């Protein structure tokens, strides 16, 4: 039967790794400079794109598909979790 979820999580891990290599750890740098509001803004942007695509009954807008946007949303969520874990002892 296999692990169907692993297909998606492996793809997401590959995307996150590739983007991190291409752009450096810009997400963490942004959070370090401007706080967790950055996470809210990035996730909000993705939710807005999802809403727009669904309302217009389109699975793709310009170069960004619904699938890409869902992966981005999951990716930012994981980056947020990673950031929280790495900074959990700060300020104590």
C-alpha cells in the first residue's frame, strides 16, 4: 500500500532545500529582523492566492498553480515550525 503522504513530503523537502540553496535562509533572516509577523504575512499571501484561484475556478494563474501554492503554504508552515523550534529557548 505504501506511504502516499511521503511522496508529497519528499517533494516539499526537495523544494525547500533547493530554494534555501538558491536564496539562502532568507525566511529566517526576515523573521530575525521583523518578527513572526513575517510568517503571518507570507501565509496570508498564500491563503489569498488560494482563495483567488478557487473563486475564479482556475487551477493556475500566471506561473503559479493551486498545487504550487498549496506546497508553498505547507513549506512556509514547516519553515515557521523550524524557526520556532530553533528559537524556543530565547528570551527565557
